[in-house]
């Protein structure tokens, strides 16, 4: 009986606490908890396949492989390497990114045809990635630090009760003005609608094939991106994703790119 | 370009390494490349030396990379070659890369052929000195030949140091008698002379320090060895150029600042070539408009300028105005155009490149080279009638 009352009190206190939060604070808390639940991966390697589908149903395939290194600095972003494999004319191209939360990333591109590493402008985070419907900005779309948040309530999605969250990008070169997303009780993003710079609905990303990695971190292994303006679809799949593989942070420096290229 | 004897040594080395490495780590290698037929049409009929007004060529490149010894070592080959219908000097094979590298934690050791690029500019790469230019491919000198070297690199938080020892000096390749464009006279390969008594056996030396400080990419380098660019002396009896390779001692600096959509670039050299010292600086800006007119297209504008205190240098007071259009579509359509302007003589030339993927393993390239107003005194006057269009189709494998 005692423990029953105790639990009841906790529930009441929690609810009081939640009630005391504004929708902005509640939205931020859910987004932060969701993001924090994907941290601690240390580093990762994966292969990624994109299927680009036009409205007529024509398909083309893109293949890359990636390495990521988690940045423990709470005010900075992770480091990543992308190795381009298909289409064949870009094979051997490597891109190194040092991401930043609300600033331009640092990016270097090795171009095998020129045999040189170029520091490139990264103000195009919102541009099409390899001709797809996904942009570089979308890969870090779950980073709560990049948005202002607002909790809109609960919504049933695929027979699960989800938190409905609205978010507004802080980054000045963002391609979006607003996003509306659903996050489930396990704090996994299920879908996000993106609104373009004019405020019109641009696309929806459906997060699918959720897998529990290293018994602690949920990742969606498929992003299905539906563009509502041009009716193109991109299916983005992660394969052979491995976490905490013991990568060396030094591999994510410009000076180490020659180790990874021809 | 590799002499036959050296080529057979290299080939046997490749065969040996492939046979010995791939069965052990069957999945630990990558091989890819392309073969590219090309056709050029010249707009002004026959050339001033009687060269044909059309040309056919086949170009190709193959790359092989394998990681060995628990990924602590890498072996790479990058071979390119061309068979040109008209110009014998454009029938070659070159091992751009044929190298073995071993990686320690902070140290890297390398031996073999490699291409080393130094610099930041799009057009005027004056700091870049390690590799010989393949002028037969491109008179602007942007295409290089593989350089044999041994190098050691050390990386630390404050930057990277590279030391190079280079052997097996290669003479600069020029377009031949039937090449187009070509110089007004042929290069006499039998009268090559060197300032260095060791001639082409001289071991050249280079050192470089490079680092990244936030938005700055910085490099400082020094080279001492046979100049890659020969002095060409007209020989009145053979009516050919006699090449002389002086000893060059060149210090170079290259800086790029990347601020949002703006790139600021500067390269500068101070060099002693033979007995003469010269100074040159080149730099510019690049700005990119992203997502123009609510499309996925990007439009970049590039402006670069070069100064050289040698008045007889073809590029001593010249500028480039460039445009780069990137459609960011499924076919990776891009268009790049550059207008090269000689500011002391108001000569100008336009170069443009269009490329678009046709299928997953086919890509189309269309290059234009158009000579505008060219002064009689200008170095490029000898190429005045060589405006052309080149269509290339690359098949990747």
C-alpha cells in the first residue's frame, strides 16, 4: 500500500512538473531526450544505398559508404567521411566534414580526376545530395540543438501514440522554415514533414526499419523521402551499420585524407 | 611517361603485388577506371602548320587500390594513357601513381610514383611544382605526369610536415609536329641540356608544411631541383627549340579562407631559376549562389588574377573570369566557362566544359576552346587558329 501511494505521488509530481512546462519547453525536452538516446555510438561505419525514383517509376541507384566520429563537445557537431562508389564516374571521391551545430560545416572534397583536395563552401547544406530528395541538412535533422521546438500534442500513428512536435531551424542557410514531426514512445522519429522557404509543404521523410544497435541505440535504417512538389521519391538505406568500431579521430582530419584516397 | 625498361620493372612489380595481395584479402581492393573516345573539330580549317581540322583520340585511366598488412599499408596504381590519331607525342602510358605507403600513427612513409598537388587556385597554380606538366595533354599545364619519389610525412595537432626526395626526372612533354594546338617550332629532344651536372639523374628535394586553422587552409613549401619548365631556345640551324632545364629553388605560400559562400585564395612564389630570381602572386575569389531561382542549381562566380615580375612570362598580368553552373540533378549536369584575359595586351580566350551523365556508366563531355582577339605579340598568338570543340564519351568500368 505504501509503495502504491508512493508511485501515485510520483505520477502526480511528474504530471505537475510536465504541466508546469510550456509547450516550447516540453517540445525541447522530448527532442533533447530523443537526441540524447542516439548518443554514445562513439564511431560508426556503414554502407548506404539510395534508390532515386521519378514520377514515371524510373529508378537509379547511388552507393556510398560512410564513417562517423562522435564529438563529445556538447556545443559542436560530429565528424564524417563519405566515400562515393556509384555512379561509377564519382568512384574514388571522398568528402570529409566537420559539422557544426548552427554554423557552416568545414568540408573538404577529394576529387580523383583532379588529384587534389579542395576546401569547399558548405553553405549549401540544403542542396540535393547526389541528385536525391535528401539534403545534407537532413542527416542531422534529429539534432535538437539546431531547432526551436514546440509540443503540439499527441497523435496516433500506425497504432502508436506519438508526440507531435513542431520545429523551426536556427541555421540561417536552412532550406526550411518549419518541420512537423511525430516521435514515438521509444523516442524514435517516425516521420517529419518539411516546409520550404516559402512556407509550403515540400517533403515528408518516413523513418522506417528501426533497429536497436548495441542493445542501446535505435537507428532508422531506412529513410523514405517523398517530395510533394515534384513527386520524386528517394529510398535511403543503411546497411552493415556498426557502432563503436574503434576508429581513430585522426582519420577524420584533412591531413589524413591521402590515407583514404588513391 | 615511362621508358620501356622501367615500364617492364613496374609491370612485374604490379603483377607480383597483385598476385601476392589479392588472394589473402580478396575483398580488400578496389579497381575501377574508364575508357574515353574523343573527337575534336577545329573551326578554322587546317592549322597553320598544316595540321588536320579533325582529330580522333582514345583516352583511358585505371585505378587499383589495396590495403595490406592489417590496413597499415596501402598499395595503389593509377595508370593513364592515350592513343592519338594525329599526334605521336600523345601516344603514351603514364604511371600517375604506383606507390606503396606505410602508415604509423603520426608518420607516413611512401615510395613510388605519385601526383602531389599544392595550392588553392582554380586556374593559376603557381605553387604546384612537384610533378612534371604534360603539355601534350593541355598547354595550360594542369595535366601532370607521375613523379617517382620517396616521402615521409609527420602529422601533429599543429599541422603536417612532408619531405620528398624525387628521382627519375621526366622531361616536359610537348605537342608534336601534328599536334594541335602546338608551339611555333618543335621541341628537339636530342639537344636537351641541364644546368645541373647530374642532369636528369639529379635527386630533387621538397618540403612542405600545411595546416588548417578554422576557416583557413595554409601551406608553406620549398622545392629545390631541376625546374619542370625548360627554357626553350630557338635553334636557327635545326629550326627547333633546344630545351634547357635550369636548377630551380622555389618557396611557395598558399592560403584559402572559406567564409560561408565566399572563398578567398592566394598563392605566391619567390623563386631562383638558374641565376635569376623572380616573384609571382596569384589569387582571387569565388562566390556561389545556392539554389538559384528556387531550383537545386548552384551558380559559382570565380575571379582570379596573376602577377609575375618576369615581363616575358606568358602569364604576367592576366585574369580569369569564370562561371560554374551545377544543376545538382540526377545526371550531374555541370557547365564551367572561363574567360582568360591578358590585361597588358587585351587578348582573350574562352574555355568551356559541359558534362552530363547519360547512363550509370556513360558520361558525355563537351569542351570548347575559343580564341577571341589575340595580339600578334601575345604568346598564344601561335594558337590563334586552333579554336575547337571536343566531344568525349567516357565508359566507366
